[in-house]
């Protein structure tokens, strides 16, 4: 059996085991065993992929396999990965593993929660391994549907409103996607849904002109593209901790991945035609998200608007269409996925103790819970781009690659987007100073305890990944460089 299929089979087996579990300890055991196996498999896949490339493997996608599903429409279960897919699979496995420990004490209905959480991971992994457009779309929908219940049932605050808003807006994006996929299929001759085979054909310009914006918008809604980003802050703020981690850390990356792999790769002339318009919108996302974070007082809303800014930077870099900027976009997806998962994990742990996310009601937490406080400082420093952590590597690559465009329009957009670096430092340092230092605002907080063992597992794992990517980014760059090349070659034809 193809190794990639195990990333779908293992979560499906976990669903069966969770359904059969009779108590919370069995549920936890299934989740730890399954998420650990997925993480180990993703690490093995990463090193095996690197070894194959170093051994001279030249195929654009490795581990490919295809099984027909519905012959009349040429739909098949087709899988394959390149360096970008492998990096996203590794990121997903890390977030699922750490999210399990971040949800260790979740009550009530722990079993049902993990059932939906695991189904969400089925969609995420299936999306990243798919090379058939319809199969990719199917897994995309599988990843979106559980969000409604995970937020609406186990969330907090205006959870029903947030769940409904998120679902309706993302389903609207899905409608654009389905129309766009059918447009690509018939524009390519109606003979295949395989994106590798479609990339070798030339979709007529009239199809690209019409369907590129539909595909880019469809995925861009999930990537928090302005002005379709409004679901994101409410969804993040209301979601339970691990769902926020998976949502911001992985699910939003489906948007950037889809824009690059489907919209820009298959319709390069459409990307050239519509690129400037979407570049303006992504520049607004980057700056607007950063400034919006400055005025928030809720910890989750601050990180949610920060995610809008950083995910906007992914789409911004892709639309610059240089080799360096697109590499930076993938690095940014990895960096943001890790550091925002760390942020949401820490926010959930702090909220579970203080029962507030209002920064005006907190202070002096460094004295009370030093482990969580130090973790929050590290996450903040990564977010503002401190050298040695993942944020610096990703953002420098994005902005250097973007500035390689020597025309005035692209360079002005780049300069405007770089202002977000300063604004990010403002809100991060403001929050760190407000909640961690100074006097304790609430005497009841003096009775609080620091992180438990399960919380420390999640935090240490994520900090290690953030620091590892920041101090040794070259292996990741080598992993994805060869995979960026075919798409850039299409864009530069």
C-alpha cells in the first residue's frame, strides 16, 4: 500500500477506536497513540523524501499512486507529494500531536470532541496528499465541516454566531472552488482531473481569465484574504484551544497551498492578469490585520488578527511570483503554523487558570506561572521576527524576494507591507508587558499554578520546532526549493 494513504487510514482507524472507547483514559490513549504514529510517519516521510531527492529522484511528485473512482468524470483517488506537501504534512502532524496534549483535560463530551477533531485531521492530511482536483476538494470539505460543531458545541463566548459565520463564509468560498474546478476540468479538455496532467496542457485564456479569480477567491477566503477575512477573528476567539491551534496552524494553510498549487500553477496567465488586484488586497490584509491587533484587549482576538496579517503575508509573497518570495511564502506557512499554535496553546492554558482573556485584568503572571510566561515571551519574539526564531527567517525571505521585482508598483506594495513588522512589535511588546510584568491585578491569581506535565509536552515540542526552524532553516529551504521550481517555471513562461 502507498505510504501516503496511511495518513488517511490511521485517522480513520482512530475514529473507529474512539467510537469503541468506553472511558476518558481509553480516549486519551487512542489519541496519544494515533497522533504519535502520525508524527513518526511524517518524520519518516520527510527524511525518506530528502534521501530520494539526494539520490537523484527527478519526478515532480514522489510516492504517486492512482485508483479510478468515477470514470465518466475521470475522478480518481490520486496521491503524490513534493517538498511543499511533505512540509505541510509534517506541520499538520506536529499540530495534531501537540493539540492532543493541549486538550488533555477538556470536558465535557471528550470522546465526541476528539471524534470531530480526528475527522478534521482526515481532511487536512487527505488534502495535502491529493493530486486529483475533485479528491482534493472532497478532503477540503471534510476539513471544514467539523469546525461548525467543534466551535458551536465546545467553544466559548459567541460560539454559535462564530460557528455559523465561519461555516457560511467558508462554504461560500467552496462554491467558488467547485465552479472553478469544473472550469479547469473542461478548459483542459475534460479528459482528466489530475493536476499534474492538467499542468502539461494549456487552458485557454478565456477560461483562465474567468476561473482564476474564482479559484483564488475560494482558497483565499480560508487564507483570510481581505475583505473576506471577517470569519477568522470570531472563529479563532470562540474555538477551543486545540481547534484554534489546528485552525490557525494548519487549516488556514490549505488556503495558501491551494492558491499556489491549483490557481497559480494551472492558470499562470490568469495569475498574471489578476495578480495586481489580489496583491493590493493581500497588502491590505497584512497591514490591516497588524493594526487591528494593536487595538484589541482580548488575547485570542489579538492573535486572531495577527494571523490575518501573517496569512496575508503568505498570499502576498505568492503573488510577487519570484522564486525567493514563493520559497518565503512556504517558510511563512510553516513558521506561522508553529508559532500561532504555540500562542493559542498558551492562551488557552492561561485562560483556563485566570478565566479571563482581557489583558486589562491580568498582570504579574511571570511571578505566578513562569513556565507559561516564558513560553509566551518566546512565541511573541518569534511573531515579531527575532533572529534565531522561525519568524525572522520566513519574513526576511518574503520581503527580500518581493523586493526582487524592480517595478515601482511591486516595490511600493513591499514597502507598505514591511510596516507590519513595526506594528507587530508594538502589539506583542504591549501584551507581554501588560500581562506578564508589573503588579498582579487580581489577588485571586496569586493562588494559580504553573503548567502541568501534559501542557509542558505541547509547549516544549512547539518551542523546539520554532527554534529549530529559526536556527537551521536551510534543510527546509532545500526540501521545498525543487518543488517551487516547476510552479515558478509555469508562471514565467
